[in-house]
C-alpha cells in the first residue's frame, strides 16, 4: 500500500515537472549575490523571501561582516557589498563604487539587574561612558542612584559585555561614546573593534544577549532587533537635548527625520543628534555597488537596483516589523539618482525600471 | 601463478616483468608525489602566513612579540602579539596541569586496577570523548562550566587565595562574568583528556609483563610497580603524549572563544578574561580589510601559532620516536 502510494505521488511529481519548467515564472528567476554587514541581515532576508515571488529575484546574502563585504565587492566577486560604516568618498572613487543607504537601525543598551523593569533604568552619557571605561564598578554608585531615585537597584558589581568579533554595531556604539566623551575619543576611540578597558567579549549580537542574560550586573549593547526578540531589559538614555528617552520606534524615527543626507556617499550621520525625542544611537546601513560592472555582471547590477528600488517602495512595513526604520521618501529619490553613476562597459547608464 | 615459476618460459615473463616494473615505478612516483605534495603544502601554508604577516613584522619589528597593544582604531593602529600569545600558552599549560593527573588516573585504572570486563567499555568511552565536536564543549562550557567556575571556584577559592601575599594577585579578580582564563583551561583540560589518557594507556600496556611480575614477586605494591617499573619504562612516551595534548590545546578555537571572555588586554589573575591567538584571528578576520595592517597582523599571529604548535609537535614526535615504530 505504502509503496504503491509513493510510486503514484512520484509519477504525479514527474508529470508536473515539465509543466513547471515551461512556466515563464521559473524560467526568469534571476539570482543576485551580496555579502557584508550582519546588522541588517534580518531585514535583507525578509525582503529576499518576498522578492522571490514578487520580482522573480532570488537574493543570496551572506552576512560575513562589513570588512568582508568591502573586500568582496572590491574584488567584484559579488553583485553588491554591504557595510555599516560608510566608506569615505575618496575610497569610493578609488574602488569605483557607489554607496547608498537601505534602512536605519538602532543600538540599545541591555542590562541584567534583578528587580529593575524594562526601560526603567536611566543612564546619562557620563554614567554610560564610566560604566564601559571601568570608572563605575558597582551598580550602587552614587551617580546612578542619583539619576534613578524612583527605582531600587541591586548592589552588584558592573560587568560590561562587548562584541568580541569586529562589527558594525560596535562601530556605531563606540562612535556614540566618542561623541559624548572626550576621554573616550582620545582613549579607546571608535572602530569596528576597539581596546576595551574592562569587560568581557561575546560573539555576535546573540552572544552579547546571552552573556548579559547569564550574568547578574551585566550591561551590554546590541542591535535593537535582538533585544526585542530576546525580550531583554533595555534602558533609557539621556540624549543631547538633556531628555531621557526610551528605545522605541517613535524615538528612532525622530532621529531619522532629523538626518542630513546631503553628504558624499549619502553617509548621513544620525549619532547623538539634538532633538527632544531623539534616540541618540541610530545609524543607516549601506550598500556598495560597482560603477563599472563588467559585461557579465551588468544583469546582476540591474537586478540589484531593481531589488532595492522595490524594497524602498514596498518593503517599509517588513522593515518596521523588525524595528528597522525605512528611508524617508526624499532620501529614496536621492538613492535612485545616485544609481545613474552605474554604467555598463559601453558607458550607458544601466536602467532598472 | 604456476607458469611464471617455470624456468623455460623466459621470454613472456621478461616482457611481463618490464610492464610490471613500469607500473611499480609509476606507483612509486605517485606515492612519492603524494608525500612531497603534503610537504609542499605545509611549506606553502607557512610561507603564505609569513608573507602575509611581513608588513606587520616590518612595521613593528620585534616589538610585535612584546607589545600588549591591540588597537584597530584608524589613525592609531598598533598591534602586538603578547596578550594572545600569553593567553594561548597559559590556558594550554593550565589545561595540562588540570588534565594530566586525571588522565594518569584513568590510564592507571584501566591498565592495573580495573577488572578485564570494565577495561573495554571505559576505554571506548574515553575514546568517544575525543570525537565530541569542539563547539559542543564551547556551548556546554558557556552554559554549565562558566557559572560553575564563577560560583563554586572563583568566589570561594579566589577570595581566600587572593588574600595570600605575593601569589594572591593570581587569584584575585574583579571580573564577575565567569568567562575567564581558568574556565578556558578547564574546557581545554576536558578536551585533551582523552588523547593523553589513551596514549598513556597504550604505552602502559607495552611494558613487558615479566618486569611487572618480577616487581610483584619481590613484594612491591601496585603503586610501587607503577612508580618504580611502569613510569620509568614509559616516561618519555608519556611526556610525548602530554605534548600531543598540548598541541591540540594550543590551536583550539571555538570552545575557547566561548568561555575565555575575549579581552585583548593583560590579565593579572587566572579569573580575568583574556584571549588566545586562535580566537583573536577567528573574531577579527572577517572585518579586516584586504591589505590592511590589521589583516597582516592577524596573519602574523597565525604564523606565530603555527610556529609554536610546530615546535610542540616536533618535540613530542622526537620524544615518542622510540615507541613509534
């Protein structure tokens, strides 16, 4: 019985196969390959799944890190590279690349303090820097108590947790620390990995989330989506205007709306902006596209532009569900305009519409 | 078969012999080629690492070996191998100190004490431990061993021993995350245990029974036989086995990365976080730009690790040479 059933379903499958192959939808399926940043990986994957049906484009995205993405696109082994830290204009010109943003993401602080509720702890920029610089070593430090009169904070030693692997998240977070503290700027500085004065390193956003969950007294930073998914206890921060703000989509969007995009490579800087409801650690993430693709890669470049044109038009909700911030309408126009720099080997702009 | 042995059929065997010898020569050269290929590959890897690391060696000179700096921030890049090198060597030696006594106990038990029917299953279980993938040890280490080390070893022992004069600083730490050099050493000890135990058991079994029986005949106890007959007879092979374990501990990456805390700064206590060469390379390599000083420094670190492991394995081979026929 079992055997006969299997054989019949197999025959049915075999009969269906030529029909499927003949259907135009399958014949035109194009593949684009990209590599780079892990910060936007969740949203790129979501978009990639949707584009398979809607655009007949299969996205093959490998989150090997921004540095790897830059290496791969410079060698032209992929259709596009992805990076969190924008490349300076000189480097873009040298590598014949055009750079544009796709979404904005935010970095949040997570803590493990038994009895302290989500978004209850208030941190000023001075306290935050001193926690990660090792100048505050216990949670009952008078300055923390002073800023948090209404909650009880357990008297635990402070265990800072940072990303052990070099990452765009670290770049954004240390850029913020360098903005708010001169001592941090001249000390550890801002980069994808820095010399942390104290604390333990964990691998990836997931690793930081786990380390914080397992260690009472720990404080770490992570991409917002990971904190949301793992239901971690986040904190408030005091922004440049002196207001304590909670990490919510509203405060992220407040930061996004103040960004100045008229920069080379559309490298808007959203870290530590002034504004009442602005979350201070927000950053765009970028795509790198060759301006001079070889003949074989022209279709890949065209499909990459089609893909990101489509995500700008229809991918906003998917991004918001993952708590990323889509690009404002005006910026989308700037992105499309920047694509005119992409030329095929005969020098004509590659059309994507 | 029978006609080749006939002396009068000289012509056909002669041609057959030439065909045969051609095949022999071909086979010989294929095998020689395979052997040489491995050597060439090894040389090529060392050369690649060295050439890749050359810019770093040139930039920092010998300072690369002694500097504890690891600063990838643009504009003030400075790299030194001291912290990861020390981390690698200290965790490996601590792992040997923790693992060897237990491995010796296992080997002693399996060769001298255990009844025959126990020897095989326990021996097999030890060998199976060697087949557990290192990532499993890493996860187990992070979720089980790290909290254990923190709550039951660092807090009670660290506080007490930390009060001792001079040596106290080795145990006194204000790292409360649990991920530390000591946790990494414990994970490594468990990982290298099967290698050392299996080698020890095999060499203990090679001691000619007549020596042991003579000692027993003179009224020696089991421990006296072990101390006076078995260990002196196998001393060099035992050391060779330990070196083999050390070789594995030096290069272990994932399990160590999970539990060591990945802090590229000088640790004063065994309960402080640190890092190893293998984990620095694994963590930082994907984000390093091609041709950058950082990538070159990482390749230089790889070269140093290769060199250290090579020396350790060469020494172990040399010590084991009498037992490896």
